[in-house]
């Protein structure tokens, strides 16, 4: 007697290949049989020919605190996401001790009182106690380590400070951290020289993970990529370029050049990237990015909360101020930057080294629609409607590829003996409904989601929270 039997599904196994019609049986949280099955189960589901895929893996999130605040994680489960990677862009919930104000952009994660995890083990244990609906894997942020050990962040770390950061990173890796992340574009880390990151990366094991929000996603992107590749070369670590993009109008059209560089480097190093399926980014309002070359949508402002949801240009016109002066008046604030070209987005999305990551900001009162819409947008808009790539390729970018690139062990594929993280969806109907002006909307066409073998989402609501904290793990041998 199986725990769960899903019958009559079009099974996409997470490899980049077409689906096959099969039944899938689950017991003890794992897949125990695949094929034309005749046994019985405590719970049976007739898929009626719908697509059954491994649960989607969101490799780039800022859900560090969200999995504790709102462990039902409906924004992710409603997309079919069963695993999130937190701690990206150099900012992480742990190991952190806040001294005074929370530095930007760590304030994207929470207020000072939210940072209660001075070592990685305390965060790991908090996740396990919270029992979120999704699995959680966590990186350690370079900026988080800097603010723990430095009196100010607008300078390079001293040798003693680097030693302290290395010790804390080493302990975190021993306690189950996935790897190191950096966000060198932000003011809190921009003054860290390349050597500082290289020294920290030496703590990574052979094949360990270094994920980076590049120092420059604009004109200097190739140099910033080289800096990232150099940082990982010493420990033979894997580089994951976060939310790869060609930002800024002067940079549009360079995606071929950027991808060629990534591809060429992949012959010598383990490198890959993630991308979200939108031509707009989102973060805190960065004065260095204020421009009239494209629209900037203000999502929140502590100083002027009534201006949230309006374009910076309109706010500046109302106030009879230059754009930069209006941006200063709004600070601290959040913004969506319509800074990318659609052709570049499509080219990056379709590259074989690209995985899917949402980069959503769950604390934002008017979040970028990627928080709720990333994965169904890839399946519906880009794979089905635009035919940018086949459905099985889209699924592979969300499942088998990220599982192997982020050390997820026996996840990301539908195979006997592997964890039963699964999503059932309608390929003809799946689509994102979240928009820039109405962003908090669940996707259509996601029929059911299982996490560790338990039904967690029934197509309408979260009904259980079976997620786990997961440590880096090699995949089982075939």
C-alpha cells in the first residue's frame, strides 16, 4: 500500500527531454515506483493527462525571514516551487549580529529585531521549528559577515577582520550552509576589494558554491564576471552569477557577448547563472541608478509612504524637483527599474547555463510581480505562448538543472528513491497573473504541489507545511 498514487500523468522527469505518460507512487516521502502501476494507495490522484514535474527550485530568493514569518509560503507554493535558496546578494539572516541600524540592502530582509540568529545553526534550527511549506537551503552573505566584524562598511576589511569573517563562514559551512554569496554592487560591499572576496572564498570546499550579484551589471559587466570567476578559482568553487542581465540602455544588446564569455569560461570552471523572466529589476532605491532613460517605479518610501506605487518622474514633477533630489527626499525607499531590453532577457533565459530564480522581495508592500509570477510566466508566456524553448526545457531549468548546480542531492528529478517534491499543472492553462500594478496574485493552472511526499497545495490553498531545511548534498549515483 503506497502513501500516494498519482495516476495518468504526463511525467517530465527533470531532464531536458519530453514527457511520458506514467503513474507515480510515493511512500515515506520518496518516489517508490514509476510506470503503469496497479497497486493501491491511501490517497489517489487522477492527473487526467496533466503535466507532473519535479517541484520547482527557486535558486535566487530573499525569503530568509519569510519562511519564518509566513511559513505557509503561498507565494511560492502557488507557483509550484518546493525549494527556495536564501541568503543571496551578500545578505543573509545568519550569521548576523546587528549593531545599530540595519545596513542597506540587508533591510530588505527585516528590521533589527528580526535578526536573531548570531550563528548559522540558530537560523537552521529556527527554520526547522517553523516547519515552512517549502524546503530551504541557505547561503551566507558577504555583507552580513562584513557588518558583523567591521565598524563601517565603506572601506576594505583589515586582515584581522577577514580572518574573523573566514572563521564565521567556516563554522557556517560546517553547520549546513550551502556556500557564500556576495552583492558587490551595493554600497555596503562595493569598497571590498577583489582580494577580500578571494580570501573568504578560500573557505569553500572543492566544488563549493559562490553566488554573486556582480559588482557591475552595466557597462563593466565583463570585468565584474571575470572578478567573480577569479574569486572562485583558488578553492575550485562553482560560480553562480545571480540574475544575469545587461542593465542600462547603453548596455542593451550585449547579451550575446556576455553569454559567450560565460560559455567559454564554463570549459574551464563550473559556472552558471540564474535569470528572472522580466525586463525590470527591483531593489532599494539606489541613487546611482536614478536616470530619466527608463521608468523607475517607487514601491515604498519610509519618508513619503503615500508615493508608493508611483513613477519617480511623476513624483519629481509634482514636487518640481530634479529626479535625483526627489529620490533623496524619498529615502529610504524601494524601486522597480525598467532597465533591461526584452531581447536580452529572452536570450539569457534560453541559454543552456541559465536557471530560473525569482529574486522576489516578500517584504515589499508592492512587490515586483516576479515574487508571485516567475515560474508560471516561464511555463506559460515564454515556453507555451512565445515558444522560446520547449516545455521540457523550461522544466529542466527549474528542476534538474538547479538541483545539480546547487547541490540538492536527490531532488529535482522524478526518479525512484528520490524525494517526492512534485507539481501537477495544466500546460494549456498555466500562466502568471501578477502585474506591476497588481502584483500579489496567484498563478493559474497549478493544480497540486507535494513537498517531501505530502500534499502541500491543492490548487487553491496551502493545506500542509512539510518543508525541511536541506544541507548541500551530492546526487545519488545512478
